[in-house]
C-alpha cells in the first residue's frame, strides 16, 4: 500500500514538473515573440564604413526607415586629411546637444545626449573633396566664439564647441497646446539660426561662389541615430512622426 502511494506521489511530482517546464517554455517563446514584434516596429538601415568616417546612403533617408545604425568612431584614430569635423551647441530644446558634422563626403545634422533621450538624424547633404579640403584647411584656426575640444576625442575627429551660444529658453512646467507651440516655434528658429551661422563659417573657406554649400533643404522624417542597435528599438515608443524643415532657398 505504501509502495502504491509512493508511485502515485512520484507520478504527481513528475506531472507537476512537466507542467512547470511547459509553462517556462511558453513564457520564453512568448517573450521571444514579443521581442521580435518589437523589432519589427522599426526599420533600421546601416551606414557605410569608410574606415576614418562613415557614409549615410540615400536609401537610409527614406520615410520607410525609422532608425540608422552607424559605426562608432570615437576610438578610431582618423587620418588628418579624412578626419570628421564637428560643430556643436548645448540646447534646452532637446535637453542635449545639436551637432553639425562634416566628413570628406557629407555634412549631416543630428542630436545627441548624456541621458536616455533618443538621438536623431535630421538632414544630410553630400559634398565633394574640394569643399571638404578647403573647410578642413580653413579650420586650422579655431573660429571666433568656439572652443577646440579635439584633444578629448582621441584624434578621431576635430571638434568645435559653440561657447558663445547661450540658451536662455526655459521649458514651461505646464504642458499645454499654447506652450508647446511656443516651444516648437522657438526651437525651430534656434536650429535655423545656428545652422545658418555654421554654414556661413564653412562657406567662408570655400573660394568659388558657385561651390558654396547650401543648408540641406530635404524634408524628411527624423531618424533614430545610434551606434548601439538595441538603443534604436528602445526608442520606438518616442517615435517622431513630424518632419523637421529648414527653409533654405538661398545659398548661405
């Protein structure tokens, strides 16, 4: 009789273990499915690695693409004649930084942060080697109002911080339509004025008027912009649907 009870108990334990194992497998499968669905919510494109810098292909700028994964170059010592150049300023508008980056083939405008807020790529324009080299040579002397912080970047890029720019805007505590519209107006104006100033500096180094660079007028949805792929998916809940516009009908 005791032996029969033992067998019955053993059978119940085995059945219980099987049920628990099945539940665990189901949970794992559900989690994997949810993760896959989360990744399917965003289409990611990659930049092209050019060793000293990366190139953003035109296909990555399509409205069907929400995120761009680029190669991290912070620890890469770039050749002097191919080194990216970056101008940046600190802004209340995005609680972070706005960056204008010049590579031997492109100029692009993006944002970055020292916090979990998402980073975005806003616009891109191609340039040629003549334009890049004239800009690079002109910037051997730091522009007035900027600080050269290149020593902090391991010879990976030349970096100029806009120390003259002071953002006096304060984000309203109360979030309503009126305040949001005022903030949007102020921040759009700030970006336009800053870009106009930066492109004016760049074009001052370009000798021929017909080779001056225009501020990108392409209208595109901002793209999540990171060198860490998982970060792109983590930012999905904050997906931006609006287009950021820069009116640039005239050369700067």
